[in-house]
C-alpha cells in the first residue's frame, strides 16, 4: 500500500472527513443535483425552534448527557444502573470501568434492528420492551447473569472464550426468541459475536493476552492515549475503529480494506482515490460516546468532545420529515 492510499484510508476514519464529505452532500442537494432528496431551508427555523423547545423541556438546566447506550439502560424508570453499581461494590475503580466497557460494547454491537414483532419481557420487573430499548435491557440482564463470561467466579465480563462457545440456541434462549417472538438477524448477531471473539484473540495489545476481554481496551487507552488524566474523544474513536472495524460487515473497501460505515456517491467520484466515499461511522461514534461516560466516572477529563459529530440516525431523518422538509 502506498503512502497516498494509506492517508486516504486514515482520513476516511476521522470526524473531519464526516463533516467535509457531508458538506459536499449538502451542497449537492441545495443545487438540486440529487435524485432522491430535496431541502427546503425556509423550514429550518421551524425545525430548530422545535428542537430547542424539546431540549428546554427535557433538560431545563442544559445538563445534557451523552447520546450513548447508557440512556437505554434507564428505560422504564428502573434503577438498573444502581443495581449494577451494587454488584460491583467491591471492585477497584479501574476494574469497575472495565466491567462497564464490557457491558457497553457488547450491548452496542448487538443493537442491530430487531424488527417490529420481537419483544423482550424483563423477568425482574415484568415490563416489556421492543426495538433498541428491548435489546438494551435484554443485553443488560444477560450480561449481569454472566451470559458473556466464561468465568463463573466473575460473571461481569465479555471474554473471547465465552464468545467462541456461544451457539444459536444460546442466543435464541437469551433473547427469548420463539416462533411467536422472532428476532430479525439472529444468525447475523451470532456471526458478529464469533468474529468479535476472534478479534479479541488477534489483538492482545488492545484486549489482553492471558484473558482477552472487551474491558481490557481500557488498559490500552490509559497507557497509550491518556496524559495528565486527559483523553481526546477522537483518540477513543480511533481506538474503537481500530479494535472493532473488522467485525462489522464489509461495505466499501480500498485494496480489500474494509472502510466500515463509509458509502460511495458516484456524483463525487473524481480521478482522486476515495473522493466518492462519504463516511458516517454512526455505530463507532455511538460506541465512543458510550465509553466516554465510564471514563469520566474514572476521573478522566474528555477533551475535544466537539470534534466528534452527531450520529447519522434514521430518527433524525424522521424529524426532518415531521417538520415538513
């Protein structure tokens, strides 16, 4: 791989590339050069005012939490996180943070679309959830029960050995799948978990050598990306993309290298390598935001938070439609 190719691949994995390439898309739609999208900027003020009203109602002090997986664990006003804290009472701060990494990462990675029929009935509360919230509560309960751990003496971890042992029946039972409660993509989730187990074994620098587990990525961040209790948000994102890029389904690629959440637009194609690609890295940034909370709880200060971007959520598209865009 020549230097230029390597630089393009690195660039496409940065928030800077997301902003710059999405700006190109915005210019194209304003010029009415896209076949499937239009924009009416006269409605922008209405949309902005609506968002401000919602923020003011939900967060009057403007103390807005991260857009992360941790919000889903609070669904239904059930104190699940307090339950988790109680379980981890005897652990050191670092070990507690590792456990939270184990939980957040596996829960985010399992959060593919569940379909409109699947639901999860939480045994502890009798509450029923579906879609992303249902997957969150289900993965939370499974994690606390030791479903992702191969060590019966320490159930609160997600390790390579256990991931390699999981089979389809395990997953179906854990997610309460039945002929009357079908979960979209069950086989795909198992394949992802199996690939994840392989990656944990392949990258001991990130995940540890003796007991490869997701939470060990904290050691890498503390030793390589932290200085004077400061850590860059983009450093966490880069580590996430490095550690988990290979387990995500391949989409666009350059010289066989999976670019991740990056998509081509023929209108942007030039003679320059990679000009047609638009990166979003939605899942990786969501995972990054989900790791920032435990890092802050550990006492680290996150710097450069605004270098990350908003997430390319389909619900944002729904907002624009609702506002008449």
